[in-house]
C-alpha cells in the first residue's frame, strides 16, 4: 500500500558518520563462498547518518497508527516463526520448509503477534520489530523521512572504525568471557541455554555499542539493506545475523557476512534500522 505524507527528513537521535575509505569484505575461511563476502577491497563511503538501534516495536506502532499500514505478513496471512517458540498444537499444525524444518509457516503471525494468534509484544516494545519485509522497512523509512542503508554504509557503520576485525568489537566472540551479542547458545536447533541473557529477541540497547555507538549490529535480528544481493539476484541484502545464528550452520554474525531474501519475505528474526542523507 502507499504511505501517506511522511515526516520531513530528520537526523535527530541518529549517529552522524563522516564516511571515508575502509576495507570492506573478508577472506575469512569461515565465510560462505556463495555469499561473495570477499575479496577484501577498499571502498569509499560518503557522509551519512544511521540509527544507533534497530527500529523497535514501539516506533513501528507509531508508523502503523499514523498511516494504517499493513505489512506483507498481514497481507499474505502468515509468516515464518521459529518452531521452538510455538505451543505444541500450533507447531504440529503449521507447515515447515523441508530444508529448514525449524521454521513454521504460522497463519496470523505478524509484527504485533510475532508467535501467531494469542501472542503479543506488550512486554517487548523496546525489542526490534520483526516479521518485516524489505518493502515494509522501505515504507517505514519513507514515512520517517529516512531510508535503508546501503550495504556499504551498513558495513562501514557496523565495523565501528575497526579495520578487518571479525566482529564489531574485535576478533574474539566473547572477550574476557563477556557476551557481546545475542546469538544461539547451545546445540542448534534443539537447545538454547540463553547464556548471553536472551532466548529470542533482546532489547535494542542490549550489550555494549561498537566504536561508532551502534548497538546490536551482530546478532539479535537480521537487518535489511537497500541493495540487491548481486546483479542477477531477486533478493535484497540482509546483514548482521540473528538470535538463531550459530557457528554450526550460520556464522553470519561476523561483520562481513551477508545473505539475502526476496523483498516481500519476512520472519521472526528479520528487522531493520534506518539511515539518512546529510
């Protein structure tokens, strides 16, 4: 649907970055060749602003209340929910993709009812909004007077000024034994011991920010970028990994990691943050 009269461009509360030249990508052997994370190359990005946090349920609710916007998940009538979050009856009744059977296609799931009928975000207003497609994210950004970050901007901001570090804070996943992001802890997909403090989404300001003041650019929820994945792709870029990532199958919480999905797709671990021109 079209979004009526949005706000004027406004960078208040955003992190303003001067831009510059940095080394983008990685030659990390743990990368996925089909994702084209490498080669490492020098890239220059101009000045821009970016949100320190992913868009929350509370902020998305303001958008919906102001515009009446209905997400793609609402229009389709269903979206993907992690099976472990569902009651047994709903888990058994919901179809599962053959290659990723930990997901269930749940009728009636959407951002305000993230685990389907009977669920709510009443205790998660400060968590990232999920079940958001690229089209939904773009509509919110247009209303807010902002835009989605380009993939180059996203990686520049996520690196926080570090050169070729594996994570936004350095090369160790848990420096000094401290958890720095919300990812799967345990044996995926059957046991998450939540030793990082969370099972499912975490508040958008959980953990320490990176060197530029951005929170949760690794783990928690995937974040949409403006770009197509490549010249032949029908998918838009997703960055950052999510609370379901584990090095046994999806170590894409590394700062150079990337993947994609179709612009109308959504799931319970997919959100976004905004950028803006200066």
